[in-house]
C-alpha cells in the first residue's frame, strides 16, 4: 500500500511538472493536436476552436487575441501567456 501511494505521488508530480514546462507554440501555425499538447488547460475541443477562429478571422496579431476564442478565458491565457507565440 505504501509503495502504491509513493508511486501515485511520483506519477502525479511528474504529470504536473510535465504540464508546467510546455514548449512555446505559434498559435498562427500550430495544428489542433499541437495546440492541445502545448497549452495547459486546452484540450481537443478548444484547440479545434482556436484553429477555426484563425481560419475564419485570420492570424492572431497578439497573444492576448487568443482570449477572443470561445473557451479561452483570462485564467487559461495567464497560465499559458509565456508559451504563446504569434510569430517565430
């Protein structure tokens, strides 16, 4: 039982650490899968909305414009702002 608790804690810690070190992603070029993998709190549905928004409205000119996408609020933006690029 103690081993399971330790292993569970280690797995949870690694998962949190992995999510905290997302690589920067260009929101004007990345596909939905890459966006979901790179942005914390963004899953497949919201990443598809990002791509759809970009296709309908053109490229994002600033990272803050990502909040114009339904499902991306202030908290999600703040959690990812250091990893959001609009150009390489």
